[in-house]
C-alpha cells in the first residue's frame, strides 16, 4: 500500500541522535508511512548505522553537504506520500504523532501545513514552539518558546508557520507553491515556505496532539546560523511581504534591520556577530535574485493584503 505519510529526515553527522529518533518512529500507531533519511555526506558512520539497524529506512547518500534545504528537497522529491513531513534528526516523536498530523489534515481541509507541539527534549514540560509567528517589523519566532507548558497551547488553531523541525505538508500544496528555497541552505526556509503557502491561500494549523521532543540545534547553529539568519532574513522580506505592507511598516522593518546590524558592529569582536553582519551584507548584495523570485511569488498570490496583515503578529 502506498505511504500516506512520508517522513523526511535530513542528517549531517547526527549518528548519536538517530537511534532515539528512528526508534520512536518504529513505535508509531499509524502504519502507512515511509521514512526517508537524506545524509549530507556524514563522516561519523551514520550511513552504516542505518544500513545495519534500520533496513526499513530509505537511505539517500549525498556526496556533499547540501545543507538543510538541499537534503530536505531531495527527500521531499523522492517521497510518495499524500503528506510529507520534515523531521529533525535530533527529535523524538510521541507514539501518536503521525496519526495526529494525518487526522488534522482531514479535519482542516484548508490547511496546507500542520505544525506540531514541540517541547524541549531535556525539559519536557517546556516549549520549543507551538507554531511560528511573523511580526509586522519582520521578525520570525517560535510561539511559546521556553514557556512552561501549563495548558496555554492545548487548543488547535491557525498560526503563521510551522517549525521545519517537524513540519508536515500537504503534497498538493507543495506541487502548487514549490519546495524549500534551496538558496537559503539553512534557517528561515520554513518561514519562507509558509509565506508562499499563505500567499497562495493555504493555511497553517497548529495541532497540540502531535507532540515532538527536540534537542534544539544539536547538529547546526553557531556561525552558520548567525550568517544565514542575517542573510535569509533580508531575502525573506524582499521575496514575500506584499508591497502595501512593506510601505506601511517600512519604518519598523528598517529600524529592526538597522538595530541588528548596529548590534553586530558593536559586538564585532565576537565571531557570531561578525557572521551575522556578513550575512546581512550578503543579503543586500544579492537583492536582484530575491526580487526576481518576488515577481513570481506575488504574481501567484490568491489572498488580499488585509488577510496577510491579519495573520501577522504586532511588533
């Protein structure tokens, strides 16, 4: 029987996490799944572990590190499921996670994306994210990050985006709006895809019964994250935000970008600050490519500016 849910796991030297992740997938209450692990040329023996211990996993071995976006896109292109999940290698999923996301799609026909309830791996009563938000001054963030779970996010609701560490996509939506932007390489690619989905009329549903535990940046972060956060944040705005909203919130957006750049300059001795500044400069120097993508994205838009403004979070 064809898989109803395809689960794509990007991996780069994450062998120490894989057993926990894959064993939790073996225990799922939902059977109609396929698991695809895309390995970014790991050197820690990840490939041998998969071949020896997890024959049910389809292993795609890349000969170079294609980044989070490259690995995920290759896995999503190979997936056969009606729904396609991205799952970080440093996660553990609840036994009913797969069942809950598939059922959520059935209950929410307008949803193109399902966001999971992500909790911290080592502090399981604290949130990583209950779906993601995007503010009117151009900031993407995790809803509920670091909060104690006291039931405040126990109700399902529409949100702006889903964290790419456990986002689930409707295949028909991906066919319509495309996969992750491979130029992003790493970071904010999930927000960018949510922007394209929202502009095309698809919604994002947060499902609190789909629970995932996450180590957080176990196989990525530091200088890489700082650079790509600086660069991709600029691309994100230029590609996706409607013109009327760019004009309306220009002061807030520019003030935030200036504050980020000035903060990086003041902390220039710190390598992460320098990486962010380099990323922001790279973003500005490559606006032409982002503007070209913007033209196609805005031309395919199906919703009003008022609707987009209604799903943004005030600064």
